[in-house]
C-alpha cells in the first residue's frame, strides 16, 4: 500500500458535483442513445461556450474510441493520418487506427508537438498511388509529454493543413489542462477557428466517464451517428455522459478542475526543481517528467505510485508524475519531503 | 409529454443501490483500465455465481461493443457467424460485425430463435473456399422478440456446434429476464456448460452502464484485453462498470430486478389478453408484442411512449411494450385502463 | 477423363488473336502499373465504343477483385450494398465485400434479377443510425442464372437509384453474353446512361485474364488508382491486361466471341428442350439450367463435366451447362446424342 | 523517346519460353481457380526444388497481393509486423497492410536489412495491451536497395523469431537475384529451413505475371485458399500463373534469368565505379544506386529512363538503375559511354 498514487489523473471516480447530477436525474425517464434531454442541454452549452452554433457535439465513452471513430469517419480507405511518433494513436491504442484500415505517418518529435514544416514534408513525399495519401493531421493538447501548443502554433498548423487539403484534428484527452496552463494563450473559442474536429476530454478531468467530440467543419458532420453506432460507441444510456458534461460546463467546473490539477503539478515541479533535479520536457500542465537517479526512483516507488517513463542516461531516468483535481496539497508536500529525505 | 414510456428498459438511470456503490467508493484511488479492486471483486463474484473458476470476465460499456469484439476475436478473416434474421447483430448494429470484416449468415426465424437443423443446413451449404466458413452461432436470450430458450434447446444447439467445430455465443443484453422467465429452466450455471462465450447485460437490467463478457472456453481467452483496447472498449475508469456489477451480484440484485421487470410485463400482458388482443410472439419476459388496431395504437401513442414493431395485416400492427425494474404497477394499470377505454 | 467440360467458360486459355497481341508486343519496353501504351490504347478504344469520353477505365485481374474494389471505393464505412440473394457477391466471393467492412442487404430473387420496388423497400426499411445505410445497388448482366435485363428494366433501376441517392453498379463478368442475347435490346452505349459503374468481363469471354472497370460517374473517379494499389490490384505488368482488351475491342472480337458462346448454348438448349426437358430459368445466354432426372445426371457426369446446381424436387435437379467461344458444335451435338441415348 | 529504360525489371513481357508454354497449352480444357494440371505440376516442381514436401504452394498475381494476404492470414487483429523503414510494405503498398487492420512497426535501416537485435528491441518495447503485439518479421531478399542476406544472417533472424514466438516472412519479389548474387551463400532449400513463409517472385524475373507463395510452416496452411478468394486473388484462369512457374522451374530458367539480370547490373556497376562514382548501397544484385551530380543526372535522363532515388547531399543524388534478364550488354555499354561523355 503506497502513500499516494501519481500514476494518472483517472485514479478517482468523479468530482462530487457530477455524481450529484446523476443522482438528481436518476429516475427521470429519458430517450436512449444520446437523444435525451441531458445530452441535449450539454451539447447546447458546449456550443455556446465554444461560440460555435454550427459545431456538432457527440459524446463517447473514451479517448481511444473518440480518436478511432473520428479518424475513420474523416478518411477514405487509402488515406492516412500524420502524427508525432509519440502520439497516443501511434503507440498506446493497440493499433486502433490501423484496425479501421488506415496508416499513421509518424514524424519525429522530442516535445510531443508537430511543426508545419514536418506536415509539409510528409505531404511532399507522398506523390502517387503507390503510397498512402495523408489527409488528417493529429495533434494533442496538452501533449503526451505535458507540453502545450500556443495560439500561433495552432494557427500555423491550421494554415499548412488548409493549404494542402488536410483536416486538423486535436486529441483533447487533457484539453482542460492544456488550455489552463499558465503559458497558454489559446481561448476555448479559438479551437473552432483552428480545428476541423477535436474532442474535449472528460475522463481525465473529473468526469466519471466521457469525452465530447466536436465536429466543427460541417463537411464532417453527415452520418456521424452511424459511425458511432457501427463502432459500438452509442450508449443506450447516453444520459450518463450527457449528465457529466452538463455538470462540467454548467458553472465552468471543467476549467476549475484543470486549473487545480495544473496547480498541484506546478507545486510538485517547483519543489523538485528546488531540490536540484532537471526535467525531460517543459511541462506547464498536470503531467511532469523529472529526471531522477535510478536508486532514488526505486526508493520513491516503495512509497508512491508513478511510472518510469524513459531511460535518459546510465543511472538516470525520467519518471512521470500526474496530478488531478483531486490531488491534495498535503500529498504533494509529503512527496517533496520524501524526495529530499531519500535523495539526500 | 406522455404519461409513461414503455419504449425500453433503459429509460432510467440506475437502481439506487448501484449509485450507492459509486458514491461509497468514489474517492478511493484505483488502478485504471479494469485492473481496479472493484472490477476484480466483481469478476470473482461472477465466476463464483456461474460456478466456473476458469471463466474469463471482461467488462465493456454496451451490447453492440460486446458483440463486435467477441465475434471479431473468435473469427479468422474468412469466417462467418450464423444468426437469426431478426438478430440484433443482423439488423440493429449498423453493420458493426461486417465492419470487422465478417459476414453474417442469416436464417429465417419467426420467434427469434435458432434451431439445430438450421445451423446444420448452413454448415452443409458452405462447402468450399468460394464461400465463407461459418464458425460461430449467435443467439440471444431472451430474444429480440421476448422469447426464451429452454435448457434442452440450448444443449441441442451446443451439441450441433461442437459436432461441427462451431462456437456458441449468446447475446445476454436481457439475460436476466430470460433466466427469470416463469417458463425458463436454465440455471445461471448452465450457461457455462452450454456456451463458449456470452455476455451478461447490465445496461438493460438496472446498471448505469455495462455488460460483462464471459469467455468460458479457455481457447478464446488469450489476447482479449488487446482486442478490447484496439476497439476502444478498455475504459480508463473501468471501476465504473466494476462497481455496477459488484452491486448487481452482491445480493443477487441482478435476478431480483429481472423478476420485477418480468412481473410488470406479465401484469401488462394479462390485462391486454383479458381485453381480447392477441400477441405476435409468446413472450414471458419484459418485452411483449400485442397486436392492436392501428386506430387504437394512434390514440395510445398520444398518452404513452412505445414502438410500433410490425404491420401484421391491414389495419392491425404489433407494438412493442417494454417494462423494467423501475416500472410501477400503477403505470401498468393506468395503461390497461386507457387501453380498455380507448379500445371500446 | 471426360469427353468435354461444360463446367464453365474459362476452361481454355485465350482466343488465339489475344495471344498474338501478347507475342507481338512482348519485348517492347513499357511503363509499369497500367501506364503503358497498350493499356492507354485499350482505354481509349473502350471509351470510344461506349460513346463516353468521360468514363474512367481501369483494368484488374478478376471479377471478385473488381467487385470488391469498386464497392469499397463507393461506400463510406456504414453504407451497404443491395443485391439479389443469388448475387455472386452475396454467395461466391467468400465474404470479400464484408472483408472491406460492408454489409450486403440481400433480397429474394428467383431469376437472379432485382426489381425497383425491392430496392425501394430496402431503402424504406433503413431509417436510422441503428441500421446500415444502403448506398449501392448491385446487379449482374447476364445474371448468375443466365437471365438478362432489358433496357427498360435497367433504366427503371437507374431511376429508383437516382431518386434515392443510390449508385447503380453492374457486375459484367458475362456482359458480352448478356448484351449479345437474342432477347437483349441493351446497346453497349446504354450502359453509360443507366449505370454509375460496371465492369466488362474479359476472363469469361476469351481473354487470358482481365476485367475492365468503368467508372462512368465522375464523382467516383478520384483516387481510384490508390484503391487499386491498396487492394493489390495494380499489376506491375498491367500491359498484360491492356493487350487483352486491345485485342478484344480492336475488331469487336469481344461481341463476336459472346455471340458464339450464346449460339452454342442456344443449340444445346434447343436440343435439350426437344428431348423434353424443362429449364430452371429462362436463359438466352451461355449458361443454361435444364432440369434432369438424377439418374440421368449421374450417367451424364461420367461423360461430361458440369455442376449440379440445385435440387428441384425429389429425383430431379437442375444442372448448369456453360458454353464459351471455344465450344465446338460437335461437342454440343455429341452431348445431345448422349442425352437422348442415356435418357431413353 | 529514350534509348533504353533502366526504370525497372518488369518493362518487357515474358521470357519467350514462358509464352511458349502458354501457347502450347492454350486450348486444353483445365479446371479453374488454380486446380488445373499446370498449377499442380508447378507446385510439385517447386516443392521438389525446395526440398520441402510439406510446403504449401499458392500462386497469386502480384507482390503487394502476396504480402497483404500472407500477413493478414498470419496475424490476429491486434498483432503487428516488424519491418525496415524502407520495406515495400511500409512505403510502397499504399497502406495495403494497414487496410487489413494491422500496424507495421518500422525500424531504421540504411541497407534495407533487419538485424536480430532490432527485432528483439521491438518485442521488448511492446509489453501490454495498450500496444500492438508484434507477431511477424518481414524481410526482403534482395532488399529494396539491392542488398542481400547471407545464410548466417537469415538463420540468426530465424532464431530470434523462434525465441519470441514470431513468424519470419520473406518478400521474394527479387528472390532470384538475391540468391544468384555472387556474394550469396543461401541455397534455395535453405529458405524452408529459415522461413515460415515467403514468396518467389515471377513478375520481376521473366514471368508475364505471378508470384508463388510458399507456406512452409504447417500451422499457417489451413484455410489459405479462403484467404486468397476473399482478397480477390484466386484467378479463374489460375493456369496462367501455373504455366509461368512451370516454365520458370522446368529447366531452372528462374535462376538463369536472375543471373543474367545480375550480370548486366554488375557490368553497369563496374563501369560506373571505373568512371569514379560512389554508390549509396553495396548491391550485388540487379538494382544499383550510383551517386551522381544532379546536372549529370539531368543530362542522362534525356537519354535513359531511371528513377532519382534520394538526394544525398547538395548537388548530388542517388539514382536507381535496374537491369533484367532482357537487358542487352550493348545497352549497358551505351549507357556507360554516355555517362563518361556527359560526365566529363
């Protein structure tokens, strides 16, 4: 039994306010498959917050499902998606994208981000029918290594996409933390300007379950409920996810929870930095990657849950520490104390 | 606003006991992706109730997902599944099975059930490599039209499957109601004797979400978590489904809720029969299909929610009325009163 | 060793004129993958004969490949194809269409043909996202049971397709025999009026190998070489198929060979009819289905190769006799003599 | 009009001996779909030459088709194939492998070859169900850049595969040239010792069409004709490919043609080396990659057909020159003369 788990941001159930919505609406009879009043209210609310009346909103149960269905819906059989070699779809979805028939063209990335010139290079290489045809650019914000896109970076990617007939799609598993980063200048409503499609992650930001897929580009909206049903994503009790998103956006809880997660990570990072340790990436979100001596890592693992991320050099590895809306300051401070004590 | 909805058995949230498990465990830190203690307890409990220590138990979010993943896992690319023409996979899953590359060989059925001789006939027709090779037999209990399999019928199907090297799979979206039917002689533990794989439906029997896939045949168990992940079915907060099944099986709530749903349907059917109307199928479960004059149907639809199922003859259609654990006797009685009044 | 095989119309190699084109061009250096001068000439010639300058022409090696690639190219993931229950894609392609992810909606047919009202009925049944969305109508001419479509029948199907936003696709494995039937009033150029896409079968009409896919509808033409490559259909030596179609259409050999095949079948059918036997279908093409006593069939099978097609009633079965451009009149007459002798 | 094309080794039709087999057998009536006597003789002959009575032999029309079908047959849905980043399947098959649902795990390679330690590293990285499970190792011989595997290298790969439960598959599009390289010590019969499956390329070694798939591992043989049919690879006139392979192996023509192609490339390479130009890879087969000044390349392209392969450094690129059994020495000498003249 460890003192605390920094393994991930989905170790707890849901924020109590979201359980309250569930309880409050539990015995109301509602329509099935996402046509209930809770989903409808949540969809309207999200469109309003995004400032995009044209956006189509669909709720699904998880991020891999969201990525798989959106990409399969956007691509013709011979088309591919461009992504960083570190992208979740490229590594940690057990081939879910390929299972729908599509290649991922990966490009190198140290910080988990894609650059416009990398996108252009992939497009330029794919010249004829012996090769796949890139059609979608996949990015994450925050990325798999805690970094974020700034507004001008997003718009530059959007520009290279439009110039080449590509769609720009953003995996928002940790969108809240990405947007609430102290260094972010991206507004929620900027997303609809820059992106053709994205999803707003609920599971890793306080919801019991659920992600909200946003199809901003009207050309991508037709037939999407068919795609959802065919991939097993249309929940009979869609109300469950609708209620979570209603709770998350009613009083901007979504952004508050992300800020709390980022603050906990910031407190943790500051302490680790003060103790003299460097970091693998420049993270201002709720995942941080300090580089620690392997012996210290081993001692810490006896007390705390977290993943060893990558061997950096002999005797030193980067670990991943993840905080959430539920992470108490005391646990952060306790970790820092143990770090100092054990690292001495 | 109608008086009451008989549209389906997933109009409400969850049985209050299941919300209570959620609330009780909400802030415990748990492992992700179904490796949490709630899932583990639920799995052990289900194996115990089934009397099958060897069974592998996996939780997923819905029935289409369960069917799609199990069938894709059982079949090689050129293999097919045999099902009744009324089967959920054949009609109401938007081609989810074909989307994984497999043909469904449908056979005629009035009562939603498959017979061993039909299975044998399909096998006999598929003789060479110009045709698919049938490998799985798909059945439902209760079926899509409310009927049930008796124990000897299940065992006869199992026998024809084994004789032909086929797997027998059961869609248990409404397994509780099937087993709790007054006419059923199938024990919960019989399932592991007759079937290679099945799922226990939670969504339509009181859970907020979730189905429990049972892989009884050890040959089918390897790699299944890979299949789940690849199809987007491995929930980060798998604990959500684990907690539902823990609540459902801790004190046999699963069976009690099914009995309540069947009892409500029985009360409804008895009243309709007494009013002189015939039925499309012989249902002893929570879906009944009375045949009513179209004019009466129209008047009833102004007051109650339900689907018109099929035109039976000019001026008469079968409707589908579905009850659940949450259906109050007063609503049943109110419907019967309105039926008599409006049908007079 | 039998006297002669009526098993099929691909028992021989190629018409000698087509081998001559191969030999004549054998050592010319040509571009690969269908960009050679032989393919280009053949494409231009076919467009000219069809009277359709806009048609895209692509060569592939076989009929299943043609059907699979065209249908996969026309359909989005959740869309389906409507076909007769006897259709080649529904029965004899080992699930090739489903392997690309698509359901086939089959409708009953005695004569292998589809009717507009059947198409409309399937469309009308598929109302929401719980079901696939029909998008293509698949027909064959001649059909799998030797029958043909008349011009008004094709146009009526085209009309119901256009009215419902469906594509009309024709499998022309035996298109030559279909068009050259004495009862056909369909001109070669009518095909481009009625159909969105089809293929002209070479393998079963004298070619060593090859089918010519015609994409008449310009909306279907983009990216098709990508589809071909991705499904393994772009032959490095595409010239092989180009040369066959050049030979077939240079001096209308394609139509002459079909007429010869039909004439041989007609001679055979007339003799069988004169001997007093009925037929399963009304065929005026190169596949005929006489109904014979089982005992006679057995005796004939000792001397000739042919398939028993279907048990018609106790003691009597329909057999399939297929002729080709290569069937000598003497073999037909010899069969008829044996039929009379053995049937006496 | 250029003087000569060094674009590829499939610019001509077939070796005249292979056309002769076609002509000789043209009007014999044969069974369809690869069950003819020509295929049967060719299969037996290949098994004999391989010294492997247990090997299953199947003929298909092209290399992409062979790769796609074999890999799809070997893999379960979540399994992947390991290949060099330069592999044909990774770059030049338009996503054919992904179209069957499988990820390719690519590893860096300068010389087109895979090393056992690279295979082991990929296996070691793929630890759980969030990632695909590598199951097949894909290699080519000769490789896409003209290099070859030596016997000990093949056996070392076989060993790492067996130790990790992987299958070893070889793409033999240019197997003849690989085996006939002056530096090769691999015997034809060694293939069955080292490999689970491979294909013998005909198209690029003198055949009009066709590749012979060899399934050496008995576990991989079941159901393969179903796989072929389902992917559109079972040619009605399979005799066409059978006759080519009969001609290729009857008097060891296969190996003679490969030696001739290699000799032409060797003559070309020697002349280019003598003229002072370096090479991108160490090729002893029929594809060579000299590095030339861009200005010279441009002048040569006015006279000869060939591809520019890769920019090596500013002002210099590697080109690909391919020879075949049909390449006359005079054309090689003419090219060398022009190279000296234009490069002066």
